[in-house]
């Protein structure tokens, strides 16, 4: 591939001594959708503002298609912006909203009309051109906002929790729409969200952020199965973190771990060096297991029926609260107060470095 | 069974009676209030169509005599013209100050912008008589007392708060993200501000111009302190005429003023309430 669509090098942003961004490096390739995933306050929106040019970093480099953009106004950066609040221009029709970027770029009227027509088709909003934003539903408004940001073929589109204002069912539908539109236009997208399901559904790559840093980056499936540290495991994969007494790495990317007084062999792709924890996802815990499995002696504290599955919270001796997702039919006896045994198969447990403070 | 029903029916009837009394009382209070507010207005309008050359109610004859006298009198014409000129200048000045100030107060990170807002409203908050005395001193020192400019500045201190309040309220309903989107789409900062935010503020700007105009036009206290002998605005002329003699002509002026100001005020309020 050619040069990256977006390249960030050591981006730092401090507000009155508080580090909002603490040295972020990131590359986004053309046509790629990269998600910044993190809890609120992790710096993801600040990063987006810096790329858009609404704010300047305290230090670091930002380049778009190889051009250093730090001294450029937002208008010169060739970026598109989609906000959670849609931010459609209320005094303009859908067609005028879509064509705004082309108009300020002085494209001819005929070209504008043709492009707006294409976009209305692409967004599946036929015949909506003359309507005003207030006449549209939330989902329709967000599609217009998307189209407006894509209309002038920006180098990269920045999206700040664009589906955050939609209700659950509509959100799933819009995720698919967004993915389809992004593919059709092979648009490059930097996407901000705090919703792990959204990140999983949409992303080519996910960058998990915490306290102003990217703490893990990778393809969704890889990051989900092989989290880079305890925070990524907990925040992104909802994993339970079990304390590790000691461990030994071997050449095959595996480790022999002492955990809860037992010895288990498990995967250790992140090859931790210092303190480490054992990450076990809720769905990896079973009612039964063989002698190689890690055995957890626990007391049920809370259960919640989710349909086919039951979410069981337990207190594990020596490890604190642990969450398990069990087959609902298989776990009818799991009432609060019950003493139970759960098993984690070794291939489902991952040794990861403890999260850095 | 039957006894229970009777009790229920009786209670129901009592509730209905209480409701009916309450409703009648409400209507009576509302009517009294309305009459008390509207009666002087109606009386003024009625008397303005009197054909007499003295105050009397009911008038002994009817006609447009008061209006004719008003139009023919050079005194009233001059007062009306001065009021118009002052009000127009005040409206223009207040909007020129108030709109950028509201923008800075709402959208910038200017230190002390809240203090600026509070200071901007002073003219509206301080008791008018005390304020008039202060203005008298200040404008005298500056040599502006008794001048057109002085009168415009004095009235603007009352009109700027109106503009500030209206524009900051309107601005808070325009999301800052609109301008940010416009800027990423390729618009310069100026174009994004004017083409999006100021464009969306247009109804509020027109409305606040109208309200600033009205504020100055009906101002009747400051002008007595800071205005010179020749600076007889319409409210001042009315005051003078009521003080030195009672001519029914002032009812004609009052009627015209009420109609004009009412129209501007209603128009402004409707503009502000318009749905986007």
C-alpha cells in the first residue's frame, strides 16, 4: 500500500498539567476503518479533535497522506466529520446539506446535483433531497450526516460516536449500513466509540485507549482472543482476571502458570515479563472439565437469566468476584448462596501482563 | 348495596359542586385581571376618537380631531421624528455591540466572559432613577449631555441588555458542532460563522433589533436627565403635555404608540418562537 492515510507520532495533549493524551502513535491505511475504543475520559475524542484541527496537540506529529497538517486549518485538511448529534444544518434541505462541502469547494452546480443524487441512492434516501432535517428520523438524519462527510471524498472521515444517539435495534441496522457505505466508497474512517459490540462489528482494526494511551491495537478477533494486557482483556473482552502466583514462558508461546494453587498450561501470546494475570472470558467457564482445566471453587452471589444463557456472578476463593455465562438449561441449580465448581479449559485462558497504572 | 350507592352518588355530587365553584371563581379572577389591564387601554383608544378639545368621558362628540391636530402640530411631528431617529440609532448600535458580545460570551474561552455578561445587563438591573443620575454625571463630564449622541448612548445602555439576552438565548440553541462540521467540509472560519451560525441567528437578530428599537422609543426617564431642551422625544413630549395641561391629543399619540410598539413586539416574539 501507499503512504498511510493518517499517521500520528507521539501525540501529547496536556490541559493544565493533566495529560489527556500521553504519547499516541497510530497509523490508518487507506480504505481502513480503525476504531478508537475506550471508556470516557480515555482521550479518544480529544484525539479526533486534534486530527480534525479543532485543537492543537501539545507536541507530536499529525500527517494526512504524508502532508504535515498541524499548521493547517480544518478546511485544508481534507477530513470529514460526523458527530453523535448529527449536526445537520437545520436551515438547509437534505440535498443542500449533502452538497455543502462541494459548494464551498466551488464545484459546478451540475456536478453537485449529480453527486448529491448518487449519495441519496447510496444512503438509500431516494426522494429525500427536498426535505428538511427536522422532517427525518434519527437514523435518516445520521445517514445524511454520513453522506455530507463523504460527499467531497475526504482523505479520512472522523466519526465521534455516530450511533450513540440511536436506540439499540436501529443501531445494529446502522452498523451494517455504515459498513456497506464505507466499503462501497472504500472510505478511510477513524471511528470513536465506547461500545465494544460496535467496535467488533465495524472495525478492521481496534485501538483500545486508556488514560491517554493506546494500550492495545489489532484486528477485532485477534484482540478479543489475545488481549495485549489486563485492561484490554477486561474492558474489551469482559474477561475475568485471575491472580497469578508465578509463571514460566516456553518457546511455543505457551506458559506454565501457578494460579489458585493449581498448575495449568495456557497460551501467552503477549509474552508478559513482569506481573501477569490470567484472563478468562465469562463464556469460557464451564460446569465440567477434565484434570488439565483450571478449577474454581465459588459461591454464587447473583444470577440473571438472559434467554439461552444465564449470567452468574460468583465469589471465587482467592480471586474475588467472577462472572460466568452459562447455558441456561445447564445452570438451573445456580441460586445465590449455592457452592459450585467451575472449570476453565487451558486453551481458553490467556496469560496477559497486568494493566499498567 | 343500595345505601353504598347513595353515599357514592352524594360524594360525587359534592365534588362536582366544589369543581363548579372553583371554575366560576377562576373565570371571575381572570376577567377582573383582564379588565383591569385592558380598561385604561380601551379608554385611551376611545378618547382618542373624541371630537372635543378637552378631556371628557364619554366624549360629547366623535371624530378624528385629535389625530388631525397631532399631524398639524409641528411640536408633535418633531418629537416623533426625534424618537424615530434616536431609536433607529440605538437599535443599530445595540445590535452591533450585542451580537458579537453574545458570541464571545457563549462561544469563546475568553477569561471573565461571565463577568462581561453580568456587566452587559447592568443597565437593566440598576434602578432607573439612580442610573439616570449616574449617566447625567458621566455624560456631563464627557460633554455629551444634551446631544443626540449622548441620548443614543444613554438609551443603548438599556437596549444592549435586551439584545444580549435574546441573542445568547438563541445562540445556546445553535450547536457549536454545526460550525465545526462546516469547517471540516472546507469552509473558512468566517464563512462557517456567517453562513451557519449567524444565518441561524437571523430571526433572533431581527427580533432583537425590533425590541431594542422599542426599548429606546418608549424610554421616558433617562431623557429627562440627559436630554437637552431641544431633545423632546415623544414620551417626553407626552409627559410635558400632561404636566402643563391636559389635551386629549395625547390619547391619539398614545394609541398610535401602543399600536406601533405592539406590532413590533408581537412580530419580534413570533420571530423568536418560530420553529426551525
